[in-house]
C-alpha cells in the first residue's frame, strides 16, 4: 500500500504534490506540512512495517517542502531585502533543482530494479582472506555502486549549477565509448570508481556516465571489484 497525501487542496502521492508545486499549480503556502507528516506516521502505524528506503524518500521530500516554506515565510528586514541580488536563486527554483536531482536518482533506482535479476549484478568482492593463488571471488549486490555514486554526489562542493538544457546533450552511448577507451588505455590497472567522475562538468553528465557504466556491466563488458568490504571500488575490462 503506497502512502497517499490527503489534504483539502490535494489528494495523491507526495512526489506528485511536489511536481504540482514545481509547476505552480498548487501554492506552497496552502500546504500544511505538519499534517502531511502526521498522516505519514499514521500510515506507518497502519502498515505495521517500516521500509527504510520509503521512509528515507519521504524524509527527503518532506524536508524540501519544509525548507521551501520556511524560507518564504520567515521575515526579512529591509536592509536584507535591499541587499538581495537580482540573480539570487528563488526558493521555488531551488525546489525545482532538487526535484530534478531526485527524479534522476529515482530513474536510476528504477533502472536497477528492472535489471536486478539480470547480468547487472556482476559486482564482486575480492576475498582478501583467500590464498594469493586462488581466483575465487564473492558476488555482491550492484546496490554497492549506487551507494558509492550517491555518496560521491553528496561530496560535490561545486557551485550550484543552473539547470539549463545544454546545446549538445551527452548520450549514454558516447559515455560507453569513453569508458571503454579509458579502460583499454589502462589495461589491467583499471580505474578507481570515484576517478571516473573527476572530469564531469555537471550532475547531468555524472548521471549519464553512471548509467553508461551500469550498461557496460549488464553487457558483461566490464566488472567492478572491491578489495575489502569498505575499500575502494575498481572497474576493469572483463576478461573473456
């Protein structure tokens, strides 16, 4: 049973509510965030189970709403208002930016879910307990890569980009070629997962690059290894 928001001005899933706010079809001032939170708590009680992934998703989306509404409601003195630059990011635009990021990660999650029973799960832990001459590896869940990518995105300290459509969109196919070319140059060395994203120019390109890597794993052209449970992830060309 999915969580449904039930308000006087809206009835439906939370991400749809955010979409309508983004499109200015619903006024943020009319949204009682406390009531939404109370409804979600009641939903958890009725469901009888706590799904951490769904709970985390709710907390993220609700925090966006709370941050947006508080920034609009908190009073600003005259001096502060006079010092506001014309190009300052509007709180509503900030919500739009965050929604775009949320949608990208959600699409990645949906993509992984569709492929979870296929070859996309070819991510391995190298067993550092085994003897040096032994070739055995331990199969791990591909969610390891998703967590690493998400952690990497949280460390991004670059200036907030403006979400404008680039003149030339980078395609997954182009990034696949880039990854394969780099791996052929490096040979047996491979490359560290984090280093793959060192030259990306924006979050959109990072997501496309990540999807290209996942596609290469699905196609059995590359493999990802981790020397230990908390070690760095290294990507190699798959040896046939």
